[in-house]
């Protein structure tokens, strides 16, 4: 590939307009070629803002002959259909998480991309923040001794009642939308051999999807991972790792703003040391990683993407379910 990667955006979702399109525009290795929407007025409005071509319809976008990659921020239930269509048209794909709502579809798309020599990347952004590499180094350097357990939480406040994440037909539900963060973090630190021990999913009053949950996972060596998640809660975004000689804690772990100063809490011998890192824009880092993967012809994290899909499926299938008791 010579010159910037020409990326087209399939849909005008909030995350595309607020975060990804500005990051694409700021990346010297990417050029925004087009924005598509089923609403032609919305496509024109967004395209005018970012200086690209408006397109009416997703299929019409793939008929353009001057795009090399497609970013897909559509509802989760539509990811598989349009990711496959984009790959079949010969385009690299960056798709929002979860890549699909089915482990087998995810595996099939990763295989299709590999067979066609294309990059298929799931947009899990926090893994591109250097904070987590710094935590990995502390663990590998023996800062907390032998690792014993991992705990992670990601919860967000209630969404508007018409939000797509409350719609089962569109792939809604807390597990795939917010549970994916602590689950992926567990994979990031404990490896691909994690298995689900048990889980609980809770459906909030009046909701058609699970709105919170928890799961217990374990490695073959019996390092446990406890994750909690929800989307009708006070905001929380954190993880901690505990070992035979100490612990590590991290707050604002998964969706920090670009100017956030990351702090690693290192707990040993009854004392806490705060390790402060430089702020980092993980959205910009993700966009740059996608462009670099296309240029190198090497998709990042395919094995983690597949194992994540399998664990999401295992968690959903093994979970007991409950509805909250109404009070008052």
C-alpha cells in the first residue's frame, strides 16, 4: 500500500461521529473516502463535516472503486452480514465490538479474511493503550509475585429507553456490550486458556435483554478471573491483579479520555506506590494500529478475538438468569 489508507464509514452511529471519524481525520496514514447512511440527509451532514463523499445505502458504499477499507459501527446484529460483504468486495474491515453475535460467525469471518489476505480487526480500543503493557511488565518482572487472581468491572449508567443496546433483535445486552471489556482484559492478562466456571445474568425490570451480570473464569493453573458488568449502574471501569506478594490496581481502565493521566497502584508490604504514566489517546492508537496492520498485511489479535467470542458464548450459555425483585 502506498499513500494513506482510504477508509469508508458504514453508518453514522454516535461512536463513529464522536470518536472514530475525528481519529481517522487526524491520522496521517488514513484518508476518509466516504460516509454512508440509510438517511441521505444524515450522510450529507456527516460527510460535509469530514470532507468526504456522502453515500445513500451500505451496499452502494461497497460499489465504490476507490476505497480500501471499511469501518462498521452498525448495531451488533448487523456486523456479520456487512463485514462479510465488505470482505467479499476485497476491503479490509475494522468492525465495532462484538465482531458478531455468534462464535461460529466470528470464526468464519476471521477465516474468510485470512483466505483473502485481508485485515479484519475488532474495535476493542483499550488493548492499544500502553497502560496495560506497563501492567504486564510489572507482572512479568515479579512485582507482585506469582499471580493468583484477577478482578475487573465495567458498568455504565442507564441508557435512553430506545437505545439499541436494549433491543435483542439488534444484538443488545450487557454481556456483549459492556461485559466484553473485563472479559477481554482477563484474556489480555491471563491468556487464551481461560474457561468459564460459572455466570449469572440479570434482566432489569421491563427490559428484554440482560442488563447486568457476573462471571467466574479460571486458567488451567487455577488463576481465577472474576468479572462484573452492567448498564444500569454507577460508572465503574477498573481492574486489579493480586499475587503471592502484592497487588496491582487500575482505575479508568477501559475508556479513559485522551488527557487522562493513568495511575497504576502497586501494593506491597503494606504500602502503596502510585506509578503515573503519560496520557495517551487510545482511539488514535487503535486507528494507527489498524492502518499499520493493513500496511503490514498482519491482522492483530485474531486469536484473542476468536477466544473472546467463544467465552462470550460460553458465558451466555452457562449462566443462570434472574430478574430483580420489584420493591415498593
